[in-house]
């Protein structure tokens, strides 16, 4: 696996992209000298996994619509549940 070299400023500016999308280690450099490494622990989802998530989302939306449940109601219920969990 090839290590990609990236300047410190670029790594900082695109941190979210590197955290979510990097598949290989990234060598972070400053003035050409390597000062650290980022080793991704998260793998990218395959196209099949992405499609399965989209299908599950669509099915869930159909259920909510059929039951007449809004996103606002779900959010309110979640906030109540979360408040109880913190006690």
C-alpha cells in the first residue's frame, strides 16, 4: 500500500475528507520533512453496501409515511429518550 504525502496545511484544510475517504496511510509533511502519519481505521463502503443502505432508507421512509409519523415526531421522541438516558 503506497503512502500518500500531504503537506500539513492541506491535511488540516481537508481533514474531514482524509478521515472519511482515505484508504491508505498518509504521511504528513512540513517543508518536505515527514512530521507524522495518519493511518485510516475505517474502510470505505462498497457499492453494494451503499445500495443496501439506500434501499433500507427508502423502506423506512415508506413505513413512516404509512404510519403517519413525521421526522419531527421521531426527533422529539429521541430527545426525550436521550434525556432519560443521561439521568
